[in-house]
């Protein structure tokens, strides 16, 4: 880390350029993860269901490659991958303006990568995989052991409160309307964001996420009359709200 600190101090433009290149490379890899992970999980769920029902399962390797082949490069994949890489590059540069080289910066970059990837997966598939949300949760608690972003007690309470708040909202809405407005992945993502931002940030976080989701739905309905009938992924708005809270309300500019 000392080498990077000296580089950032002597050549700040080169340091930010290096962060942008790193972000672009990470974004390219994570765009592939966002594309293939839902198919991989679908394959595993299908195989588990077949074993549970004691039905003959297809060959594991062949079935997996067929499943992944459904999401082979398509016409819209390249622009999406480029957009993902560009978003990572710009976000890494922004975070580099906030913090000097160090472990806090690395933790914040990991946070941005996981949140952005989860947002893209949820927007495309309405899924928030545990394989990404749970590491985000544990990483937030570990980073706040020494109070890197918020005190540990606020992080723990934030994780519990974030999960329970959406869980209660889910059941109140379901008992009142008979419909499910949220998914369990949303509960876990909110818990993870609470672990990073603390319980005091949850009202602002949820308000921004709800406002963003509502504005997007209204715009979609104005553009397409049938948009109101389509389900809305809440994860991207939670993710963007978490990024805004952590970068602009919690982490002071110290670089």
C-alpha cells in the first residue's frame, strides 16, 4: 500500500488513471459474472429439484454447458458489458477521489463492485443471489470491526434492522393485499447495506430507494402503458441508494 500511496502523492493523475483501468478490468469480469451466474444458479436449482423428486438427472457437465450456452454472446451483450466496465471505471475513479490508497479504499471498491453487480443481476433477472449478498453483509461487518465507516454496534443493529424492516413490510403488504411486493433477496441486500452504513442511515437509504423506484415506474408507465403491469426490481434502487449514502453521507473526503 505504501507504493500506491507514494504513486498517488507524486502522480495523482496516473493514480486515478490506474484506478479507472482497474475498474474497467473488474467491470469486464463482473459483467460476465452478472450474465452467467443466474444460469448457473438455475441449473443447480433444477438439478436439486430432480434429486429431491428422485427423478433421473441429466449429465451434470453437459447440462451446465447447455444452460450457460443460452446466455452466450448476443447482440445486446457487448454494449451491456461495455456499459458495466465504464460504470466500474468511473466509480473506481470517484472512490479514488474520496479516499487515499489503503485498506479502506480497497473495501469501498469491493463494496461498489458487489453492489453494482447485484443491481445489474436484479434488473435483468429479478434475482439477488445469496452468493453475492451474504459476502457483502459479512464484509460490511468485518470492515466495521474497527469502525472504518460506522461503529460496529451501529453496523450490527443496521444489519438486523434492515432485514426486519423489509420483512415486516413484506408480510404487512402480503396480509393486506395477498400479493408479494418484495423478495427475500431485498431483505438480505438491505441488511448488507445496513451493515455498511449503520442503522441511522436506513431511513434515508430506504426513502431514496423508494423514491428512485417510484420515479422509474412513473417514467416507464408514461413511456409504455403496459409498464404498470410489469414487476419492478427493487435491488438496483437499494444499491444506488447505498452507494449514495456511503459516499456522500458517511465517508468524508479525506484525500
